[in-house]
C-alpha cells in the first residue's frame, strides 16, 4: 500500500507541475528524478526484481537511467 | 536473511520480450527528446493541445491496475484462487478505463484533423501513444486469459509461473507509461 500511495503521490505532483504551469528547468530535473523513483519502485516491488540476482535487476534500472539521462541532456544542452 | 532467487518472476521468455520492448521504447523516447531540440517552440505549442487530465487519469489507472495484479499474485502464492481471480478482475476493470480514456483522446485529436503528418510532435505523440495503446490491449487480453485459468483453479501456490509471466508484461506496460506521461504531457 505504501508503494502504491507513493506512486500516486508522485503522479499527482507531476500532474500539478503541468496543470499549474510550474514547469521550469529546475522542475524538469525534479520530474526526471521522481520518474526514476517511480520506475524504480515498479521494477523492484511490482515486477518483483528486488530480490533476484543483480544481473537481472540491473537491466531495467540501467534502461531507466539511460533513457532519463538522455532526455535530461536533450532538454538542457 | 533474504535469499536471492536465480531468475526474475515468470517465464524467462517474457523477459527477453521485455528487454526488446525496452530498446524499442528507448529509441522512441530519446528520439522524441532530441527531435524536440530542432523546434522547441512548435513542440511546446503542440503539447498545449494535449489533455493533461487524460494523461494523469491514465497514469493513475495503470498504477492502480498494476497494483491489483501484484495483489493477485500475492493471493495465488497463498493458494487463494478466488481472491486472486477477484484481484485480476479488478485489474482488468480498471485497466479498461485506460482504453476508454485513450480512445476519447484519439477521437478528439482526429476530429481536430491531427494525424501523423501534422508535425513532428504529433508524429511522435501518435507513434508513442498508439504503440503503447496496442500493448495495453495485448496486456488486457493476457490478463483475461490468466483470469480464466485462475477461475478454473489452474494456478496454485506451487505453480503460478504463467500468472507471473502475464503480470510481468502488465507491469512493463505500466513502467513504459510512467516515462511517457511526463515526457509527452508535462515537460516543456
């Protein structure tokens, strides 16, 4: 339940940033970080990878990190 | 002490599919972000035509549905087929809301004359969201088949690899949307 509520809260935060037109360079960084946290929670707790061998857990984590870093680079450079 | 399992939940084949999906969607997400640099103003203006509320509702819908699937897997691990099938039914019910909201959103865009050739933003928007939409439909079909088998007592606490396989795919659909929502609907 705690994981679910965290995911909902971070989603509400992202929506409010857009709805209230608060999006700025700083907010984009925060949105990317919160998206990483949400993705990590899904990978670990929903997909159930928290307790599998590291080599299997690291693949989606790396995917998420690389995608978000590239998005960040594209928005900032 | 927590013992590490050898492999991820479900059939290993589904994880090969999941990794392929990762590569495909990564190309689309990163392609969108870098294509935006060529005309930031056009992307920002076009993005204003999207309904953020629809994107927000669909994010909540997928997170909730995914959580219900987690509860279904937990229930079958306790050998409770009835409870597990109930959670799966709820997951499908909530997941179906995504389809309704998305169809309404697509119809709205098509009525405005928006299509793949409108501009680069809408090309990416339609490619990403239609492609993801097809994954949601496939995910719901998979959930329905798991639900039917669960109803018939086809899974137990000792044999539920099929359910975990379908669940892994459904969580992938959720994970992809978690990235898509802020990227396409919010960040400008």
